């Protein structure tokens, strides 16, 4: 089946293609192999210490710029997560368990800590995904973070 027949069968027209995705594909194609090789270490640093590459003086490397923005947005989500985690685990305490010394211990219930821990694991996996993308020389946007574009 040719591409034209496939497009007619699936009712794909030039107007139905998302122009934003096309622009991002074009943007990724403009990144050269030399930019990827030169910026790989700095881009890798974007997911470890995101502030350094974001304020990197040589802003002409598109590969570093892309991953620095991704790293800073992920870092912002991580800061928000940490604040929410600390507020919820300190504010929601139930139960009065007395230990042998007669001290009352109040604990955060599992139904608060478990979902927060799952979210933390998801953020850690997204960080690892970013590192793997840098090592492979890719520029795909991370899930969830692609909708949050604070740092541009």
C-alpha cells in the first residue's frame, strides 16, 4: 500500500496533521551530530544538576538547550513534589501508638505515603529516561513535562 492510499484510507489530510508536532520534528532534525557530541556531557548534567546547563554561557548548542529546558522543568516538578510530600506527611498523622517508654507516636498512614512514593518513583524514572535520551543522542520530550513549559 502506498503512502497516498494509506493517507486516504485513514483520512489524513495536511490540515489534520498537528503543526506543533511537525515543528518539533523539524527542530530535532536541525540538531547536527557535532552538536550532539559536543553537548552530550553538558546535556547529561541537565538531569543531575539542572541549574548549571540552563545558565550555560554557550547557548548556541540546540542539544544542550533542549535538555537544559527539560531538566529545569523536571527539577521544578520535583521541587513542587517535595513541598507537597513534606506538607502532607507532616499534616496528616493518625494513630496513637505507645512504645515501651510511654511515648505516643503518631504516624502518617499508608494511604498518604504510598501514592506519594509512587509519584516519586515516576519522577525518578523520568529523570532516568532523560539521561538515556542524552546518551542515545535523542531529543524527545518527557511525558508529563512536555505539557509544562515554564522554562523556554
